[in-house]
C-alpha cells in the first residue's frame, strides 16, 4: 500500500500499477507537461487545468461509470468522462460507499 | 529500548502520573473546573453527560468514565457527583478501586452546595496529589506500551507518507511485544476487506465487516451521503474525494501485523498485538475512547493540522505536509514531509516516530500537553430522555 521511497524529481506520485490517477506533490498549471514515474517508466501527462497540491490528476482517460483506482483499489466511480490530465475530485468522482442517499 | 514511568498497584505501567478530577454528570463540571483551576497539576474531564441516559448508552458513558479512572497514566481519582444523576458514583469508585489506586468520592448535594464542595474538593485533591506524587519513577521495556494510532484532519499526504511511516513504527512496537490499537470504524469503509484479511481468524474478520455494516446502515437510515461529514470539508480541500480514498490512506498507520481482535468503545484493551476498537472517527470521541480503553499514548497523523490532545494521554502529532509542519509548528511534534521529496525513506521516518514515542513515553511533553489541550468527549449511542 505504500512506496518505500519517492522519486526526488517527480511532481506527482502513482501509488500502484493499477491506478488511473496520480497525486500531485506540488501545484500544477494548465498547459504544463508533467513527466511522472509510473512503475519506473516516465509517463507524460498534459495538465488540463490549474490543480492544487495533494489533488489528483487522471493519468489516462476514464469513461463515465469506470472505477477510479488509487493504492490499487477503487476510490469511487467517474460520474462523467474524464480526460487524461484532468483534475479528478468531487466534481467528477462519486463515492460508492456510505451512500445512504442512494439506499 | 526502555521507557520510564510509574508502576501501579495492579502491575499496570503508566507513563504519566495524573490526578484525575472526574465529574459523574454535567452538573458537577463547574465544581470540578474550579478545583482544577487551583490545583494545576490535576487534570479534569468535564463532559455533557451522566443523566437522562438508559441502557447501553448509559453503560457506555459509565464504561468511559471508569476507563479514564483506570488508565495507568492516572495515579489517583477524585470523583465529584451531584447526587441525583443516573451515573452511580459508588459503582464508578468501586470499579476504579479494583486497580488499587487511591479514589475519593465527594457529593455536591451531600456536602451542601457548590462553594462548600469546591472548598472540600480542594482539600481532597491536594491530599490525593501529595499521595500520588510519592510514586517512584521506574523503567520498563516497550512491551508494556499500548499505542493508539489515529489520524485526523487528513489530507492527501496522510495516505502517501505520514500513515505508512507511522505503520513502520507500529510494526516495531509490535515486534517488541507492545500493543497497537487502530480505531475509527467509518474510516475503514472501502478498505475494510484489507483490514479483515489481516484477522487471525474468521470471527475477527466477521467483526470488522459487521462494525462497518452498522455505520453504512445508519447512513441508509438517515438517507444521506457521508461525504461532507466524512471526508470532511477540510479533507476534501486537501484532495481527498471519497471515504474510500480516505480509508485506503488511513489503514496503513497500523502497520502490517495480524489483527488479533476487535473490541468495543472504551472496553479494556488486551495486552500485546494489534487490535481494532469499534469507534466513531470523530477525533475527540475516538481518542477519549482509546484512553478509556487503557492505551498510554496516541500517535496522531494530520495533513490539515489539528491541535487535539487528551487530559490523561499524550498525543504525538505527526504530519507529512511540509506547509502544515511550518505553518502549525506549535502543534506538530514530528515532521515526516521529507519523505515526499525523496529525502527520507519510510523506514527512516518510522524510526524517527519510534524515537519520539520512546521519549514521550519517558516524560517528554508533547506539543498538545505543553499547550494544555485536554479535549474529552464521550460517544453517545442513545437518546437523551
């Protein structure tokens, strides 16, 4: 569930090979090309909008209804289609658990 | 690795030597607070409960008050009752006395009102304090420590680094024969399969699933989405999008060892190994429940920065957020944010946390203790009558 060490240069962290999002360890701006480490391989993501520290970015496109993975586990479902490089948060990610409103 | 503290009459080991002022009911708070003002070395646990309670809810409040008194960090207890409440001061006194520590009970209606109770309470508190301050300081090994692991005011850094670093320290405490207690049932929702998989048998795993199901059923009964309550607005601002994401980041703080058992809120913690206490995630209710269960120290990770302390248990604040470490340095004991820059490994950070645990367990004051943070709150499970 945890990486032993983080890459000194990486602006974002991917926790597991199954993940389709990364977590930013610095804020990023729209138009930036982020080079992130995905299982030892460099992966380029074009940032779509300004996104703060600690927030998530899609590292590949995710269809509405698809699971969003972090730590190799589902953290919810895409409520709309999400492009690679887009900010992933409460506006486009629906939690599946603790949803008494849907019961 | 030795820690220094106080051997109690029943053999339990405390890392603090507190005089506890314990009101049995909200109506006794003011008398207790006045005594505490004039006996600064005493700690008080004013609370909102103790009356108009029945059944399991009444029992849980009773258990929490007794557990606070029994905690080995407490050397002696002054119980202050009003006289007409639901809580039974005789029973509270008797159960705390099973530990062999000095306990005195005073009743406000019996003494004749607030002024007389404050005057008499001061005398009794000073007498108890003089008594417990005779307790010698002795040494023991880490095997006698029970540490509660908690996170509060989480952000994305909690799951990335501070919780896994705390997990490394937790594993070392378990390897030394110590005890680790994780809690916060709503904050394993979405990650409960990973916690249950660590159960030593099918019954332990079943109890984890059952505890989670009770919270989700309550959400269904209320017809609400828990997002906004948990994850909180601050968690969401910090990048956490769902309870699943928060939970998956939370559970690494308890290390990797097998889960020996599940116990209820404020019930006595078994000795040795990794346990889960079924409790709300609410910081104060959870830390209070852990203290009442008998843990001596809490390690508390935070990404947003929270000041939470406890009247009888030192709370060590750990952050993986470099901005919070600087901005809220008054409240943070251990900064593990260098992990995210690749300047520190999780093992190194875990070692740093373990060193802090050993120092705090040997008398070093935490930031929360220095600042006088003594939050206390009892988890209610029934209605007020």
